[in-house]
C-alpha cells in the first residue's frame, strides 16, 4: 500500500480521507481502502521521511494534508523503474480453486456460479469507472496542468520524474497509463469470467 500512496502523492497533496476516496474509487483491485491500513502506511512513510504532513483549518475543521518528499519521490521512482512482475499474481483466493476437489460435488457448481457473479460485478464496476473517467478525462487534464503550474514543488517533481518540461505532455502521459491500467483490469476480468464460464459448462 505504501507504494500506491506514494504514487498518489506524486500527483497531489492530499488528506487521509482524500487518499481513501481515491483508493476506494480506483484501486479496489490492488489494495484495501481501510482507513486503519492507510493511516498505518502513512505513519510508516512519515517515519521514513518519505512524506510530510501539514496541519490546517478549513471551515472550523482541523485537517492534515500529506505531501511526498524528495526522498519519497526517489524511492517511488526507483521502484517504478523496475519491471512489473505480474506473471505470478499472489492471489490467496485462487487456492480455493486448487482445493475445490475437497468440496462435495453438488456444492462445486454453486460456488463456481457465485465466483462468476462476483467477477461480473467487478467487471461492471470497472466499466462504470471507465465510462465516468472517459467523460471527465478531457475536463480534468487542464485542471491537472494548472495544479502543476501553480504548485512549483509538485510541477518540478513531475518534470524531473518524466524528464520533460512540458507539463501538458506530462499530464497526457500520466492519464494515458492510468486508462491503460484500467483497461488491463477490464480485460483480465473478462478473461476470468470466460474461464469460469467454460469451467461451469464442462463441469
């Protein structure tokens, strides 16, 4: 979770509740949006001096806003520059399929049906997210550009990371890979549904 939080904080200064909202909306397939887990991760990152925290008052409410540090950027970019090892996803739930033979035969098909239903629900959520992002994408790009231009520390951090001074090009690159990651999740969910449907038909 720490790396995902660092990645989110590479793009914007955020409160813990804003981080949670982003995780809940866009990262359900990758990590939990548990408030306790997020706070523990932020505590660890603060201790490692990879993020800083600034307290402020908004509408009579005390808030804490988290920002990434140079050390945090260096750590995150070092991690980002290693190949993604997604060939063997460590999914504990997959072991249920491995041991399905230990379940009475009359219970196997209902479990497969429930798995398909869960995958279809996840696919529906991803498609809904994709639809909303496609609608917002062109409107949000100028806002991101303005944010990086107005916040010199964050703008410089993005320019140095991508090694490109053109903020608009950098925003296009960021959004492009966010959408590609979402498409990967959609394609994976479709594959899993097809696989379990074939299993059901051959069972």
